[in-house]
C-alpha cells in the first residue's frame, strides 16, 4: 500500500510540473484555442478534454419558468461564469423537420410516388 501511495504521489508531482521547453511549446496552442474550439469538425470529446483540466466545478439548476438550465462554471481564478440554456420540451429534439419541408412533402405525395420524392430529397441532403 505504501509503495502504491508513493508511486501516486510521484505521478501527481510529475503531472503538475512542466518545464520551460514544454511551456514555450504550449503557449502558441493557447492562441489557437478559439479556432480549435469553434471548428465545425471538432468533436465534443476534444472539447471535453480541453475543459476538464481547468474547470473546478459545474453546477446546474433547472427552472420551470422559463424552461431553462442555469449553468454555473467555477474556474481556478475564482470568478464563476453563468450560462442559461433553453430546455427542450417534452417531445422536442434538435432533429426536427422544417414546416416548409413537411408542406412540400405533402404536396408531392399527392402527385408522385415515394421513390420519385426520395431521389431529389436524398440529393439535397
């Protein structure tokens, strides 16, 4: 047990300390953080890996009126950030079909077969 605890203490000291060469290599990456964060192909997993080391605590409060989540993020600097995110209502999700598309499908279904309708929709994405 003592050996494992000593090993963990060594890892903790080594993990927290970076030398000058590593610091110089990391500094330019910080300037590109916004570009990486907002890049359309940046996966959510990458964003989580970026935030986890610096986020100390995340508190989420849910309110009924207005239906939203209030997020309070606590950072090492001591100044919390608050964000309000609208809550999805029952039966809603982000993959909704626009009313114009539904209207167009209704009109096309009266004069076309399903295969005829599907081909242009597939091309349009």
